[in-house]
């Protein structure tokens, strides 16, 4: 990733993206790459290294008051800033997807897309994020939190799996911002302690989206992360120390589930 530390905006026209390679961050970079491929709509980006708390600096929070990535700034709309992935997806397609290649002209399909995006925003993302926290980053292993959030992530992925049993995409059997909203999180399921192959419809959907050239480009902004499902499996094969640690973590999650009598159920 870029070694330059951003200290403010650097563009004066078009869309400027402030992001990092997280499941939320790639929502913005993927739709921007799709719009670039479909319409020639270019954009500028800056890498916001969240481990350095750049997103908490005053110049950033002036644009995104929540101090989170991603944020976009539309210089062609007087420097209008948009925070939160859901809002970014809808803003960009509302203004720059005139042919509705990634959005919907039908108001009922538009509502269906908004519902799935709200579902991700309030469900899959927060629950999977908490699974990551309790399984990997909490200063102590808390069994209840581990089984609670890993199990809730599984439940939510089960909802996706059931919905996708008769359709290739979430709304109107058409790839759209509804799919992009959840894709980044599903792309990191294995890192979160959930085996994607246990959900065959979700896995097929994930593979379909992963194969899109614009998606591959979007995942590489600012740089491709090491925790996508395929990259995670490859690291298990290549790094024995990592594999041993991951097996220990897997055993801890399984023990936490057993301790609290967890049984998978969806919905």
C-alpha cells in the first residue's frame, strides 16, 4: 500500500475515494471500478491506513464525522462528501449509473435492493465484525462472545444461502449494488471463522462476483488484502505457524459453542 500518509484531499475534480482494504472499504472501490468499466467514469483514491488512525484526524472527520472508511468526495458537486458504504453505493448509482446497470429503475426492485443493503448494514457487517473482534482481537477469549457472534454470522449467511437457492443474484436476478454491499463481508468469511463451503449457494454467488474484472480491481484498492477466502486458504497451506494458530482458534470457537449449547439455526 502507498507509503504516503494522506493529510487532506488531493483532487479537485471527479470522485475522490478515501478507503482501506476492509469489507466495508471495498464496497466503494468495487462500484467505482464497475462505473469506470461501464461508463469510463474515472476516480482518484487515497489509502487511509486505519491502524494509524488517519480516519480520526480532523481533516478526515470533517468529511466523514463517524471517523470510518470509506468516504467519497464528489468534487463535481462542490466537494460533497458521503460517508457509509450503503449511502455511497446509492449516491454513486443515483448520479452516475444512468442506464441502471448496477441499480434499478423499477421502484419495487429499488426497494428490494435497499432492503438487502439495510440487512447487510445492520446485520451481516456488524455481527461478522464482532465475530472478528471476539475471535481475534479481544484482549481475552470470552467464550460467550465467540459463540454468540460466530453463530449469528452463520445464521445470517444461512439467510443469504436460502435466498440464493433459486437466483444468481440478490435482486431481479441481476448483479447490483445489493450484491456489492454484502460481497466484501462474504469474501472474508473464512477469516471470521465461518466456512463458506458450508453454504453452497452463497459460495457459488461469491465465485460469480469474484470473477468480474472490476471486482478484482476494486479488491486491489489500495492493495489486495490477505484475508479473502482464497488467500486465507493459500496461507493455511503455505504457513504452518499460521495454520497451527488458526486450528487453535477453530478449536476454541468449537469449544465455546459446545459450552453454551449452540445449535445452528436460520433464520
